[in-house]
C-alpha cells in the first residue's frame, strides 16, 4: 500500500465538518417553531461558509479547486454502475462527490439567500427588511426547492460515503478527518495567504452566526417596522374614529372601500359620521391619503388583492380576511365578549393603535378551554 499523502488541507476539512453540523442543525430546527432563531443563526453560518467555499473553489489548494473536480457525466455514470463492484480510487473528489459538492454549494447558497430575503420580505427583519412582502411567495418557493435539493444531495452523499467506508473499505471518509489518503500522488500544499484567508472566513462566519444568536435584536431579528402610531401621527383621527369601536388603520382598506364606508353609506352602520364626527372632512382626507395602496403590510396587500374585481365595504367581507380566519368556528363570534367579527381587538390584543397586526399577540382567552383547544388545533 502506498504511503499516506496529505490531500485535504485543514481549512477544507474544518469547512466541511462545520458545514455538516450547520446543515444538520438548520434542518432539524426548521421542524420546531420555537427554534427559529437557531435556524436562522446556523443558516447564517452556513451561508458565510458557502460563500467562502465558492471562492475557495477558485483560489484554494489543488484538490479544492473546481477545475480539478470530476464533472464528467460518463465518469459519474461509471461511478454509480460500478458502485458495488470493482472500485477505482480517486485522488480528490470522485465524480459523485464533485457533483454533490457543487450542488450543495449552489443550492445551499440559494437556500441562505432566499432565507434572508424571506426574513426581510415576510417578517420585516434583518438586512433585507426593506424588501416588499410581495416577494415572499417567490422567496419561499426558492427556499423550499433549494432546501429539498440540499437534503436529497446530502443524503445521497452520506450514503455514498458510508458505502465507500464500509463496503469498499476505502479511506475517503477518514481522509476528510485527518487529511491523508493512501495513494500515490503529490501532496496538497497551502500557502500562508490561503491559510489566513480560510481561517478568517471560517471564524467570521461563526462570528456572524453566533452574534445573530446572542444579539438578535441588534442584528438579524431587528424588526424594522414602518410603524405609524396614530396618536402621534393624527391625534384627531385616533380619537374620533375610536369613539364607537377600535381604531381601524387607514391602511386596512382601499380608497374605494373607504369611500363607501365613510361617505356613500351615509349611515355608517346606521351612524352618520359627517354629522357625528367632528373634523370629518380632514379625517376623511387623511384616511384616503393613507389607504392600503400606500402600505406594504401583509394585510394591506391581501386586502388590495382580494378586492380587485369586487369592492367590498367591510374588511371582514373580503376574501383575504375570510381566508385567514377560516379556521375559526363560526359560532365563536357569538361569544358575549367578542360579539362581532369586526371586534378585532377581542382576539388581536394590540389592535387599534398602529398600522400593524402582530401575529404574536393573538388571544383566545374569551373561549372556553374546549373551544380554545379546538381553534388552536385547527390553527396548527
Ligand atoms: C358613532 C359611532 C361610530 C363612529 C364615531 C365611527 N364608527 Fe365606524 N362603525 C360604527 C359601527 C356601529 C360599525 C359596525 C361595527 C360592527 O359591525 O361590529 C362601524 C364599523 C366600521 C368599520 C368596518 C369594520 C369592518 O368590519 O370591516 C370601519 C372600517 C369603520 N367603522 C371605520 C371608522 C372610521 C375610520 C371612523 C372615524 C371617521 C369611524 N368608523 C367612526 C360606528 C362608528
Ligand atoms: C375570534 C377571534 C378573532 C377576531 C375577532 C379577529 N381575528 Fe384576526 N386572527 C385570529 C386568529 C386566531 C388569527 C391567526 C390565524 C392563523 O394564523 O391561521 C388571525 C389572523 C389575522 C391576521 C393575520 C396576522 C398574521 O400576521 O398572520 C390579520 C391581518 C387579522 N387576523 C386581521 C384581523 C382584523 C382586521 C380583524 C377585525 C376586522 C380580525 N382579525 C378579527 C382571530 C381573530
């Protein structure tokens, strides 16, 4: 047997195993709702590492370079057809590992990118919080597709590695631990610059991941509300329009809906606002100026979409509202403390102050335990 030759540099090996841990943790944590922060933090580390690995494929040591990978389909076919038979030894990445590595890098990178876009567009958090929520469905699709590809490739890669190790008794797996393979070839060499760069990239990735975890409020999880507090923004509107019910944000309805709710229906649910509400004209102007069109919250976008072809004059009559509340049993609104679908504050605790409806403060306290459990089960 030939003497062991150094093939995998330290940086390549550390990168490999830290990435394995990160991918495993992001997959596991995605199954638990309360592990969201862990999911994101390790996703961030993986993203940093993958960006580095992309670069490493061009400037790294010999066996880590993409141009020394084996991307030939013929070799790949040969590799798989001979999987259980005679076995050729490969010096660097075998054809399957070459493909696995490049697919994992590309789709892992897409996964991280779509993840942070999603965090920004959907949750208004992190560096991409300026993005429009309309990007959410696309980002989600990319996130799920690339996640599935990463999952499948990782499993094939692991099965392949186990086969190499136990069936062919090759040193492929152990070489990724200590760096050596029993093969006749030139050992890998890394320059000082490569080492510094590699160490820096790994440490930096770990740093931003751990920072995200321990200081979520200052980093990825900063909620970048474009919040409007109506008491400050327009105290007259805030006061007059909450006389009889909780304050509805102008952004919750389209201009056309407001026209009907405020004016056309002279009797605003049997109340004549023009008569009853002081400063009605200026309030109306303020409302129309700040209607759903000016807002990028989920509810505004949903309402606009669902009233495109048919104008409804009530939020609760829109398809959007009905769709998000369809899990709630009809008779729930008959509860004496809820009374009406329009009593948003009964279930949305912080309703009526701003243009936001937080999904964190939904309350089911007015329901009997049995009813609450029923709703809870339906929601989940
Ligand atoms: C004199 C009492 C009164 C005042 C003042 C009043 N409203 Fe209303 N409003 C009502 C009633 C009653 C309803 C029907 C509530 C229900 O069905 O539960 C209603 C319903 C609404 C709805 C419909 C909610 C839904 O279900 O979609 C909106 C929006 C609304 N009001 C906005 C306003 C605005 C904006 C102002 C300030 C200009 C205002 N209201 C002032 C009595 C009032
Ligand atoms: C009987 C309780 C109840 C009432 C009343 C109610 N909601 Fe909800 N709402 C819920 C629940 C529960 C959810 C969560 C649904 C889910 O996640 O599937 C929800 C979800 C929402 C969401 C999505 C929030 C998010 O971030 O996911 C919006 C927006 C919303 N409601 C708006 C309203 C408005 C506006 C009103 C008043 C016109 C209202 N709701 C009245 C119970 C209620």
